[in-house]
C-alpha cells in the first residue's frame, strides 16, 4: 500500500521503518493541504497531526483512501462524517500519557504564580530587582478542573499534591477519582464561582465550542487564573480578552488558540481570510493574547516530550499494522 505521512520530522521516520519493506511510504514535514494532496492522491493510508485539516474537499481528492491514522487523541481536524460516508477508517491515539499534559498545565500555572517569564527576562538583562514580581501561593487555593478524563484526573492529583482544594465538573463524574483524590464534583456555575484557578480538559466538539464565554467569565471569581491545554475552540477568545481587560481574569496560561493553524502560518493570513475559512476577528484576538504580559501562550507543546512522542509514534505504527492485518484498532468513535 501507499502510505503518506505529513507533519513528521526526520527523526520520527525511524518508527515506521519496518513498514518500508512491504509498502511505499512518502514522508513530508509540512501539513497536508490541497497542493500537497496532488503529489500523493493515490495514497491508501494517511497519517497526520492536528494541523492538517482533512475536510470534505480534501478527503475527496483521495480516491483510494482507506485509513487515516492521526497522531493525536482528538479528531476534530478530520471530517468524520465524510469518512463514514466513504468507509474510511479513522484511528487515533487514545492516550499517550495523561500526565504529560497535566505537567504542562502546572508548568503554565507555576510560571504565572511565580512571575517566571518576567523574572527570567529581567535577570537576563542584569536586573535583579523584585519590584512587581510578587506571586501567589497555590497551597490552600481552589482548583476547578473542567473535564476529568485521563488528563483532568492527573491535574486533580497534582493539585492535591500542592495542597489545593479541587472542584470538578464532568458530564460523567468518576466517583473512583473523587474517592482517590478527595475532589468534589459540582455543577459548572458553582465551580466557576468558587475556583481561584480554572483548568480546561474537554475535547473539541459542537457541545464544547465556546463553552467558556461572556456568561461563564462573568460567573468566575474576580482575579481567577484560566488555564487551557485542551482545544482553542473551547474558549471564546474575544470574551477572554474582555475578561482580562476588566480584571475578572488576572492571568491566563494557554497551550491552544482557536485559529492556531493560521497563526502558525502567517503567510496564509490573507488567503485564509478570502477563503472565509477563518474568522479574522478571532485571529486578531489570538494575536492580542500573544502580546499580553499577563498571558502565557505555548505553541500546543504540552504533549511534546520525547517520551510521549515515542508513545504516539508506536501507537500510530500499531494502528497501521493492525489495519493492514484486517484488525483495525483504536478506531475513533468506536
């Protein structure tokens, strides 16, 4: 079979070397788009990361496509409905270590609570003054965890280790997690009103799009810290900017942005606007967030440890091998 892999770095290719004996594999470091699709239109298997947007139009450029092996947990970058219509299997990486993103969540929080970005920048300039660097303790404060799956559960465990009270909201509460960690499940309005820190860990779905918007920010405790290592679309960016400007949100730590793929590719800005695929106002709001001193933005790198990436690659190879054996595994939505 012909296998085309996109968004893959040279060192990652080694994970798929065993497949090269019996299959033709094309590796590309860039994203899969309409232009790139022309080169591999006869591919039967595609492997991508989250920045390749596999919409209906792009999928229909592949007449022989049988499997999409995404190297991610989320599949919101793939038109799952169209894949179903065309009998294209979509396999994902259900988990690669929920502790990795949870650790990054606290890296963001500690950077905020200890003013680390400003402190490091200041000392590099030879300025050792402490003025304006006062932080705050985590111990004794309340962490609100929205979504208690693998990642959210580990965030709750770490928070308890810091001596924080943990409130949680989930449409499917995990009582065993509550018993293990001592967290308390509450409804979302109560969590927002009581939490000093709100951390988001829900998938990108139609039900979670702009889950945190003007009304939710208005319900939050003044001076709250918002953390988002889930998906950018979960937060209404314009509402967040307003909440930051009026002080309702004191600071934010973000690993994701709604228009993240376009922000990454500045050269695509005008073309994206005229294709009407991206909202210009949201894109501009993202750029404002990047420049605010009380906002820390990382480039969707929470997953990016060597250990976690190796687990992602191994699972993806296993997904491809299983499909080739006629035993699909980790099928999204199954």
